[in-house]
C-alpha cells in the first residue's frame, strides 16, 4: 500500500467508490416522491409559519416575525438531517441487508459510510436550497447580500454535520428495528420544542433553557441567526450575544463525543451483523406487516 | 479439478499460506454455543481447491451458522478453522476480497439498477486484481453469465424472485472469488434458471478453479453439483463423501423390478450388491423375464435414512468427535 499511494490503495478505491455511491443515492432519492416529501417538509412547515405570522413583528421592533424564524429553521434543518438522517437510514439498511452486503465487500463499510455522509450532506443542502422558495418574500429583511452571511452559513453547515452525523450514526446503531425510527422523530420534535426555533428560548422556564442549550438544535439555530439576522436582533438572545465561541465549543463537544462513540458502536453493530440476523428481522417485519 | 491422490488432509496444521495451495477450508472440532444451547458440537471437514461441496441437513441443524463462521461473520465458541489459510475471525480485507458470499434473503439496494450496482461493487475489488486473476469480473460478461443482460437497466426492486437471486449470485462472484459460499442459492428458481445456475457452478469450479460450498434442500441438485456431500445433523457432520459413496455406505435398498408371466415383480435388495440377485433371477427364468429394471437408492433415500437414524437415536451415541478419516465417512455404525 505504501508504494502504491493512497489513491490506488484498497482504502482509496473504497473512498472513491463511496463518493460515487453517495451521489448515485442522492440522485435516486431526489427522483423518489416519498423522499422528496421528506426533504421539503421543513420548507412546507416554514411556508405555513410564514402564513400564520403574516403581519406580526418581533415585539418592540418592526422586524417581521417570519424573517426571524427563517434562520432558526436553517439551523434546525441541519441538525435534523444530521441526527435523524443517518440513524433512520442505518436502522432500515440493517434490516434489508445493505450493511451486511457492505461487510461482505472488501473495505465495503468504509465505502458505505463515505457514501452516507455524502448523501446526507447533499440531501440536507437540498432542503436548505428549497427553503429559498418560501423565504423569498422575507429576503429584504435578511443579510443575504453580504458574503459574510454565506460564509458563515457554509461554516455552520459543515460544523453542524460534523457535530450531528456521528451522533446520529451512533444512535442508529443502537436501534434494533426500523420501526423504532418513530422514537427518533419523537425525540427530535421534543428537542426542537426546547431549542428556541419557533419562539425565543428565553420564553421557556429556566431549567428547560438549560436543556435546550445542551442540544445542537439551539446552537445551530443561533449560529444561523447570527449569520442572517441584522446585528440589532442580538438583543433577543440570551446574554444579548451571538455567543459564537460557545457555539463552536458546544458543537465541538458533540462532534468529539460522536466521533468517539460512533466508530465503537458502528463496529460493534457491524460485527454482530450476519445473514441469519437479517433473515430474522425480515421475518419480524413480515409478520408485523410494516 | 485434478487433485493429487493421497493428500493428507486432517493431519495438516492450520498453517498460513503453506497449506500446499490445495486445502482451502479446514475445520476441526468446531463448536458453537448460544448460551447453554449447543448448535455445533465438533464439526470437522475440509475442502480442496476447485471442489464443490454441498452441505445438507435438516432445518436448524446449523448449516447457516457453519457458513457464517467460515465467512467471518460469526465468532465460534471453540475449534480450529482455516479459510484460504486464514482464521476467519481475524480475516482482513485482502482476505475478504478472495471470498464470494451469497446469503439467504437479500433485499438491499432496491433502488439501484442492476448494472449500476454490479459495477459499483466491482470497484472495491479492483485493487486486489492480480495477473492470474483479473478483478473485478467484466460487468457485461457477468450479466451474460447469470442471464441478466436484458434486465441490466432495470431497477432491482422490479426484478422477480428468481432474477433477484441471480443478481445475488452475480454480486457474490463479481470479485472473481477463489472460494464461494452459497446459502440456498436456487431458492425460488424455475427449472430453467436452475439448470443455468448448475452450468454456472460447473463453470466456476472448472474454469475459475473456485472452491464452492453450498447449502441446499434440493437433494437432486446436491447430487448433480457436488463432488462431495456433507450431512450436518445432531450438531455434527454425520456423513462426508460423494453421493455414490454415501449410498454404498448406507446400503440403501436397491430395487429390482421385472415382468414375468404377465406379472410385475418388485424385489428390494436391502444390503450390498444387487448383481447377485439379478444373476440368479436371469439364470432361472427360462427367458421369461422382461422389462428388467435395477434402481439404486437415490441420495434422497440415503439422506432420509441417515437423518432418520440420527433422529430416532440409533447409531453413534457419542455424537461428538470429528469424523476423523478423509473420504467417504459415515460416522455411524450400521446397526443391523
């Protein structure tokens, strides 16, 4: 391997195969109606929110409430895609044998994980792009003409995925059936509720604020607000600060925790994966009928 | 497939690479226990290069468990296992690249197209290509070999059960493996697909000199494909040999039928050779015997007799220990 170099090494080949795998699966996903509905869910919710909040302004200002919510939804979409995406996919693909297939292929697990990361990044980016449609009407209120805003959004996107995808994968490897992905949805909704996405976190009781501030949803929302909202809107935040350093710190802790846990849990899960397990789970799915 | 005579099989130590390039699988006293439940209790057998082995046995006998241990997907409780010169529990990716795996019940990659998936999975094998064995298999040729050329651009979830199974086989061999594990490969095949699959297995073993270990419930298939048949029952290998050898060892009844004086006669020769009976029949018949038919016990008869004996607790009470001797071994003593 040493003389052949990384690109022609077996692992290099698997990484390249994984990159194309991610792209192929993204293409399949974006031409699948069921998946598309999933990706436009948040943009649709935002359209609904905009409709209900029409005419309302942030108290004490003439800033549209609808414009205030948009960056929070950007942050939420990143966290949601990063947490729920990999965990639900892992649960499903363990059940249908995709993971076992990867395991039966030389360096197949590496290619599989690279493919998943690419796929999750691309589909999450896609739902952010779709947000532009309902958000078009409030663009004048946001700092979309500043390169700084876009740089920050890209940075938050990357940091957000690093902080959430490994944890999502770790969670997914703990699930024992695809039916349990419902729990993830429920858990995410609860996290979103305490993360100051649709209304300010400062309106929550003190202890819930602490819970919210432990979660990536809050910090990604805050980060996106710092990128897109006018500077004076900082007054509505805790401590009247965008707390960028704290954001990087908390997301960094999540990233480190995920990067430590995910390989251990994924390896454990992969080791246990065998044909009879797949057959057994399939049997269960058949008998329960979903 | 020509292997030299007198290869000492079970004497060899689990040597890495230095296994004379002939022994591909070596299993000695393999044990598998889940909690307090014994699944395998002293399984021993070997496979030589280019050999086709069929592993038969009742449901729940541990066939799949055995294969999964050999594939490195399941950790054994005890015993020695060497696959392509490596302990599967510690097999690395280069080792994995030399194996082909076809398991039961795949239903993955439903959204992919047939050709797309085969060329994708082939990419992982490219770095393991050698001058003697170019990897992966050319996708178009592979599609032709498994009879999926006309379905190459179909989505996998639109394939019929038999087509899907053929794709599983294609994926299993895309890396041009030296050793192929096939767990019930022909489940859901129609007779035509089954025959084509049998030709493929012959091709793989003859031209690719691949060693093949397959499980099946179709005894005619095992008889047709396998150089050697292993019967796994009661947690160990109860028989190991060619279909003929097993039949002879089990002394399954041979049936002689003939017509004499307008009547149809049937005589079962329970033990040994039926020739003696036929000779005396013909010598004493004054030319009246016609439509003479001698029917050997089929593998099915042999198998049923073997499994019946185990299940009714006759024979080999030890039910432990390896078969011990290469070649045809029926590890139970005839009780009558």
